[in-house]
């Protein structure tokens, strides 16, 4: 129901058989707060007429209470922020004044060392009461919070609403994090996923996305912790098995990664990401023919997927099938002409089959896109060396021809 619409509720007293028209907001009233004309005739609420309102005023009342509650929550949150900031300051000063590594101490001059020693000697006097005092204060604070929390006893409907609100909060935080993930703001996205997980530590979608973000920023230790937690909740989801495989692949633990990819594929044999992961791991293990097989499996699912196209072209290059490797590298470059890996594969293969002019043309294109790429610079040196060697060989051949032919013509000339 929207504000402005007419509210209609049956009078709680069934014998009145009519609609409630009024609401009572008196703090001490013990009668039903929703009542009709018949209730007034019977004398209900007559002792506090000034606290009676038409039922249509309910929206205004609830809106007012909502604003007051939100203001209260904001003020409480500011208190929490202030406490957290104070704790952070205490933590930082403890670290600055009382935590010195051996490496730091070895760099102290005499004055700094003397200051540090004085500070450390006073350490016990300064810190002996910290934990006790803060514990006492925090216990008192917890008691106060519990006291007021218990004032708001939840019935089953309230609990259902609370559960719904938690789900809604988690979903909203997840969606915000997902938007940041999609624009590659991984660290910011993680903050939102972690907030969602504070509300529901077992939210699989947030665990999964947080694990992906942590993998993208190469924090594999925390990524694998979250991946393992998802698998404790649901070990039969190919997506969750796949992220574990992906992290293991990034850690160069290729055989373990293949095991998790295989688990995912045993559940869904067409799971593209798991097939791609397995193909790349096999390539890295130098099992190139197996890598080509699994790249082909991926390409049957999605013909223009760059990942298996790249794996196949690189694997063909490694087994010496340079012409085929060039064909598959070109398929990648047709989709993405700036793909650095395929440009490098193509140049390397052109050099191998002796097409140096084509290799130079491809290299020049690549260097315009990636002038600082080390591999391209090395290939440039390699091609220039080959070119110089060929030039020197041509010059030598010309000199040999000159040395052989010139005496022959001179002999003919003499005979004439």
C-alpha cells in the first residue's frame, strides 16, 4: 500500500463487525490501539482523547519513527567509528614504540637506541593496565548494548523480517562489489564482498567473487582460503571447483589444478572454464598434444574463445608445427589484432620457417603496439642478426663469384 491510499483494517473486536477508524498512540494505553466507533461508544480510550488519531495518520507516524531510528543508528555508527579510530591510533603507537625488528635495531644510531631502550624498560609499567582497563570498559559497553538489545524482543515475524533484511543487505553489497569487479577495481570490490561476508560468512556468491578478485591481485593465499571455504559449503558446484583450479594454476601447481578441473568436469563435462584451465595446465607441463586435444574440446563449445585458440597455437609451435601454429595465431588476431601472445607466436614461427620479411612486418606492427615489450625486443635483435648474417653471406658469395669470373674474362680477353 502506498502513502495516500485509504487504510482499511477490521476492528480487532469481532463483535463490532466493522472497520477500524482510529489509532491510539498513548504510551500507557492497554487497550487495542486500533479501534472503531463502537469502541469509542463503549468508552475505550476516553481517558486520553488527545492521543487518538485517524487511522490514515499511521503512515506519518511510521515515517517519523523510521527517521528517528535511522538518525539513532547513524549516531551509534559514528560512536563505533570513533572507537575504531582510537583503537587504530593505539595499535599504531604500540607498533611504533614497542615493536622493533632485528634489522631495524641494527640501523639505530646511539641516540635512537638509547630512546628505544628507555621506552622498552617503561613498557611494563605503561602496558600492564591496558588490557585490564579496556576489558572492563568494553564489558560495561557490551552489557549496555545487550540490555537495550533485549528490550526489542523478536517474535517469529520479526525474525523472518530480520532474515530477509540480511539477505537483502548481502545481495546489495554483493552487487556493488560485482560492479567494481567488472571494471577491474578488485581491491575495492573485495571490501564490499567482505562486508557481505560479515553479515553472512557462508554467502557463496560473495566468497566466490572475493576469491576471484584476490586471484587477480595475486593474493593467492587468501584466495585459496575463500575457495576452500566455498567447497566446504558446496563441493559439487563446477564454478567453485574451477576457481580452486584457477588459483592452483596461477601458483604453478599444475597437476593439482588438473585434479580440480577434472572434478568439475565429472559434474559438468562441458564446463568451459575448467576445460580451458586443464588445457593450459597441460601446455605448461609440456604435454602439448594433450593440451591441443583439450583446446579443441573447448573450441567445440565456443569457436571464437581466445583462450583455447591461444593454447592451441602455442602448443603447435612447441611441437614444431609452425605453419599450423601461424594459422591458429591468425585466428586469434582476427578476433583481437592486438593480442600480444599471438603476435609473438606468429613472429617466432615465421622466423622458424625462414619467412624473415613477413616476420619483420609482423614485428614492426607489434612494436608499435608494445614498444617496451622485452620479448619483442629480443626477437628484433634475432631478426637483425639473421639479416646481417644473410647480408654478409651475400657479400661473400658476390666476392667469390667476382674472384672466379674475373680471371675467366681476363683469359678470354688475352686470347683475343
